[in-house]
């Protein structure tokens, strides 16, 4: 958590630094500003949760700053520390969201008491926002994508009939007459791996967070609609009943909101629809093309209204180096793998343009190559094995940095690691020396209490998710998630024999974050609830 100290007197800021129990309160970053103007710059750049400000300062004083905070950073908790016992100042502070008004010289107990209240209020608000987001997910799941399906069909060209438009008017209160329309498309696959990792176990939470911000910034349905394109689950589409320039302003507001919630800004492709509703499909495809053909090397702009690269400029395909890469992988020598990766990749580092579309193609070719090598080594799969795969998150994890630009070091590292891991797996198949599935099982045995995902395991062992799903099922008779669930429940049964451990604590210790879900899984596997199991063990002594 961050706190900002605003006072024109440096010795006052220094005293407050010394008096506050910052570490105990969970505040690990302390920022300073000497007046309202510096404070606004710090708030804009760092979004501190707690702000302590003086009222009388040169330039922009505390009264102006409080008004700005209430308008632009309303979630920040403000404590006024002033030398003026003035009713008008107190009233102004309360009117614009001030939580407390302390008089100088401030006492340590008084200061820390106010800080505790501010931190508690902020934590409660954050928890409420998370809970509200989760509730929104539940509510949306109760209506299984019906509205998104209607809008997806409109976007892909199957929903321009009068009957479909009437359903949209009835279901979503679409305006009867829409004289002009603009479209925007963004993809969550353009986020960096660190951001996506935070939502790996709950990818829908990321989707609904973005959709909620979009809905907040665009009055629906008066100004337009936003929805998930169900044929491309990583894509979010916005249709705006207005000009392209007004949609660009809305997108800037959306990115401001996203920066506060997920600490990232998204890239958008944007286009104009000349003929509603028949032209919606062409506008969607045009916006999507502008997003995926954006230059990922240098362009830091977030709204793309032109095609920045040619669809024909695809460069050398990764598969053209397949045999060289396979030989290098089988050698299991890092120097050989690095050399062949460099031979393919280095020409691209000299280009001025590499599109997101090209990057996605390289990753798809890599997955295809690795899967084919492993499949060829194992022989044909049975129909049952093909159907045993676990569902995957809808986002392609591409080597983007936090600005959404291509990172060549990340791409180089990813290729080298995946090729080395494939070489290890191929050697294991050919020589029966190594057993990667048993290694994965041993890793799960040691880390079952953590928030494990198939994507995480695949990244750790540098194998494809498809290969792990098939091979693990073949070797252990269970898919990886069934194995993990059985492992957790077996350990839970041991812990339940200790009467001093509450069921909720046992649930947490074996990797379940929700006690109700733990009880549901336990009953499904053991035929009784954890509490019933504990009573049975205590009664029988076994």
C-alpha cells in the first residue's frame, strides 16, 4: 500500500514519517509532495491509497487538492493535517471526502489511529469491489452468454436480419434508429504474461473486470454496447452509436479505469461503420485487423485507426527451420539451441515492423511443431486420449512487455526453453532414461497446497499443455486435475484426524481457497462431508 504526504514544510513531512507506524499498517511506499500541484502529479503517477495533506500551502492549496481528489481519485482515503482550527476548512474537508482532520502538532497516537481507520476503510472497499466483481460473474453465468451470443452474431455478419435486430431491441434496449456507428476491438492476449498470471486460476475475472470498466465508461445502451466475442474468447468488442472520434475519447477513459484496476492499458483497433446494421461485420473485421496488424516494436499509441503493417509481410516461417530446431533440441545442448534460434530470430530484430498477427503465428507454429514431434515419437493417440484434455485459458500468452510491445529477449528465452524441454522429453521417450510425467507428479506431490494450473505446470516443465494432458492420463489413469484433487483430499483426510484444526483451516492447508467448494469436492469423492468424516474417524478410531 502507498501513502502520500503533502505539506509545504519539509520538517512537518519528516515528523509525520517518524510518527507513523507505516510497516505495521501495511504501507510500504511513502511519497512526498510540497504543494497541490506536486501532489496531483504524484497521485496520477502512483495512485496512493492513503493521502495526508495540509490545507494552507502556496500555489494549489489543500482545498483545491481535495476537490481534485474527489473528482479524479475518489477511492483514495484522505486525512487532513492542518495548523488551522477553522470551521470552513473542516467543512470543506468533510464535503470532499476527508476522513479525519488533525491539528498540528499532531500526536503519534492520534495520527496512527486515523491511519488505521483509513487503511481499514480502503481494505474494506477493495474487498467489496472484489466481491462485487465475483457476484457480477455469478449473475452473468446465470444467463449463459445469451446477450454475448446475440451481439457476436451481429459482429460476424449473421445478425443483420430484421428479426435479429428486433431481438436486440427487446433484450438490450437497442435504439430503434442508429444513424452512425463505430467499432473497437481489443484482445486480452495482448497483455503481458505477468498480468495474465494474476488471473490464471480465474480468467473470467479478468474478462468481467475489463467488461465492467467498459460498461462504466460508455452509457449502455444509449451510447453503445460492449461484449465478449464468443468465437474469439480473448476479444472484447465495443459498438458505439457515434463518431470514431467520440469512441476514441471513451477508449481513453476506459484505459484510465483499467490502469487503476489491473495496472495495464489495452490496445484497441478502431473502425467506422458506414451502414448499420449491415456494415457492422465489416467494421468489426476492420477494427480487428488494425489491432492485430499493429506494429509491436515501436508504436506506443493504444488506439490504432490505421493498418500499421501489411498482411503479406509475414517474414520467414518458423516451420522453415523445423528440422534444424529438432536436431538442436535432440542434442540437448543449450549452445546448439541458442544458435538455431538466433539464426531464425536475428533477422527480425533488424526490422522496423513486426505485427501482433506475426507474433501469434510464430507461437502457433511453435505449439504445432512441438506437439507433432511428441506425437510422432509416441505414436497415434486413441480417441479416448484425445478427448481427455483439460480446458485451457482462452488467452494466448505472447512475449509482450507491460506496454504491449514485443520483447525479443522474452521471445528468445521462450523459444530456447521450449526447445530444450522438447529435446529432454524426446530423449526420455527414445532412451527411457527420464520420466517427465513422474517428475510432474512429484512436483504436484510437493506443491499440492499451492494454486496450481496446467498452464503453470506446462511453463515450468517446458512442455505443451496438450502433451501433458494426454501423457499424464495415459501414465496415471487420471488427468492432472483429477490427480491433484485426489492428492488434496487424501491429505485432507489425514489433517481431519487432528480435532484442533478447523475444517476451514484444513481446506486452506490442502490448497482450497473456498471451504464450501472443498466440502463439495470431499463429499463427491468420499461420500460424506469433511465434518461427517471427522465424526466417523473419532467414533471408530480409524
